[in-house]
């Protein structure tokens, strides 16, 4: 055993699990609110500020990652799988950044007040343009579905590694302090 | 063992408990299906009959004879106005919204008639509507969409939808099935009760002397956090003239033409009347009025002095979502509110992406 940490640093793990919980909640709220007459208003009142919080968090997380020391992949991790893992991380980061940004842009183009809470509003990042709004609204849905499926793939891969392959991959991001195998 | 050529199977075989692999793979599958299933449930895909904003909007399109490209799915025919609201400060004891502080805020609005056909002929049956957007000095907005009916004939979005669909012609007979309407009325005693109240109010001659009602109850919140149930209406200062039912109306746009002529003569004004509810007054039933003796607060005067065709007005691009509210006005528990917000949003999204056809009331009409 060498003294290189086998785990992501605490800051990265905290951000990972916080965002995991919030993103899952957010995706659930997103599909529920567009299908609901009765809960639409309450859900969208949470969806808006939570989306902006996630946009902030992904920026913080990306910067934090750039300055963090990454643990090595488990011993014997095939380089093809390593490529898939790294590419899917990049995809997740991209979707986590773009989905709320497009949400903000689309509310701006629609001319809606971008209400966070109380009288605190966010400034619009685009001027009102209905055609652009329609395109961004569609893009927001597509990005959210891509994010959902990327999450499902990420989740499936981790569970597969943990339950079936049992190669200790999960320990790298485990919320607790994990012993190296 | 750090060999890129290793396959999944070879690595599994290298494990001591490889015999359990199938069971463990099954576990992975169940977990993933549970995630997918939860989302399908939340998104309404497992309940195809649930009335969703999209299905409600499809219903509007069906009931109003198809999609009219670029127009609102209801209240499609309209004309835009601008002006200002002069608050007298008397509403400020009920709501801390800036719009109720004494002073003036700009207003942009739209008069319309109910229905999805943007070229429908005006008639005595038309549901007249006035939608307004107030912009406070702090940038917060208050949007409200009101109609001339003193009560709404429906308690909830389901009832609205059922009644609307009962009026859709049967594909075989090309006529609505009267049994469906009978069944609706039998199941919704509030409908005829509300229609009775609506019929007891005399209809005025035009938009300019019509009172408009917010219908659903809201709550005003004052500076100390006290919340009061309220309903609001805009009562015209233009004198009431009864609609002459005998007069023939050859002009398809007579309601709009009269409004244009009237506003060109002098600015049009309405008083904002806030009806203050008692704590036990129901706030979740737009089909039943509050007792007549409720306090009424005159909160100020709306003045509308310019009129414009939708083709040139920015009001065409506004979704008059009744839940765009400033701090100091909050939704009540009326189920119509969230439903209106959701369906207006659907309608707005659909029309935003469509080619815009010319409006019935053209830029040259409003200059007459």
C-alpha cells in the first residue's frame, strides 16, 4: 500500500453527493411539474431557484476539481473503461452546466420575471424573443432527458462495479472514509 | 491482471463469488428499473388519463376547431392597450406590494374575447376579458387576467375540461352529444348556480363599460405579514349602457371597433375594487360569490389611453399568467390558479414556436 489517497478529496465528495441528491430531486420535480395542473406552481417555484443553485454548484465543483488531487483508478482498471468513465464525467459536467443555463436563458427570452425567492429576481440574460424561447424551451427538455439518461448510465455502471465486479471503484467516491483494498 | 484485453467475464471469473454474478446482475437491473419506473410515475407516463397541462391544452385546441398558428389557445382574438395605474394608497394596509403605495405604475394590457378562433365574430355571448401587467418601480410585476363574469362556472380545471369536451361535436353526428352535457350538469350543481348568478348581471354595451373580475381569490400580505383573503375587480367609470339585444350587429368586430372609437375619444378608466374576505370565506371556489356585505376597498384608478394591434404591440408576447405576482400578493388555495398558470404556459410555449398569422384587429383598424 502506498500513501497516495485512494479517495477523492473530501471537498469533491461532498460536492458530488450534495449535487447528486439535488439533481435527482430536480429531475423528478421537472418531469412532475410539466405533467401536473395542481402542483405546477409549487413545483416550479422550487425548480427555478434550485436550478440556479445547481448552476452555481457545478461551477464551484469544476473549479474545485481543477485544484484537487485525483485518486488513481483501481489497479487493473482497463484503459478502455477508463476512457468511458472520463468521457461520461465530461458529458455529465457539460449537461449539469448547460441544463440550468438554458433554463435561465429560456425564462429570459420568454420575458418572465426570474423569481428566486421573495422579491429577489435574477436579471435576464437574453432579451425577449418568442421564437428563441420556443427553441430554448425544447432544448431545456432535451438536455434534461440527456442528463437523466447519463445519470442512469453512471448509476448503473457504479452499481455494476460495486455489486458485480467488486473492484473497489465506489470507494473512490464513497461518502465515508474507505479503506483501500 | 492489468490487461486491457481483459473482458468482463474473465474479471468476474477471477472473483471468488462469481457464482452469484447472475443474482447480482439481476439486482443491478431491478435497481435501474426502479429508478426508471419512479420517473415514469412522476412524469405521468403511467397514468395516460390524468389531466395534464398538455392534455388540457389539446382539449382547448379540439374544442376551438384546431390550431390557429401563433395565437393563444384561448382568448385568441384581442387588441392591446397601454396606460397606468394610479394608486390612492388605500390598498397598502392590506398588501405591501409596491403597486398599492400611493403613486403611479405603468400598465400594458390586452382586451380579448373567449375562444380559440382569432377571427371569431363578436357577439352578445362573447366572454369579454381584460388582462393587465403592472410593472412596479422595483421591477416586480403583477399580471392578472380577468373576465366579465362575476363568478366562474367551474370549481376546478377538471370541471372546465369536462364541460368543454361535452360541447365538442361527435365525429359521426357532427353535433355535440346532449347526453354528455346533461351528465356534466347533473354532476356539477355549481355550474347552473353560477350561470344563474351570471345571467342576473345585466350585460353592458361594450368593453369600455364592462366590469372585469379576477374570479379566483388571492391573499394580500401586509408589511407585518398578516394575510387577508381578497378578490378584485375593475369597475368602469364609463357609464353603464345596457346591451340592446334587439340591435343587429353586422360588424364582426363591433366590440373591438367600439373600444377603439371610445379610447380615441378619451382615456378609459376603471376603479380597482378589492373585496376583503372574512377568515372563513372560501378561497378555493371561484363558482360561489362571497356575501354581498364584504368590505370593498377602492385601491386606485386604472387609466388606459393608447390602443394598438397585436401585430405591433409587445403585449402579444406577454403570457398573462395569473401567478406572476409581486411580493404582497400570494395565491390562495384555489385549484384553478396553478392550473391556469400551467395551461397558460403550455399555450404560450406552443404559440411561441409557431408562425404568426395576421390579427383580426389590424394596425390600420386601431387608427380609425
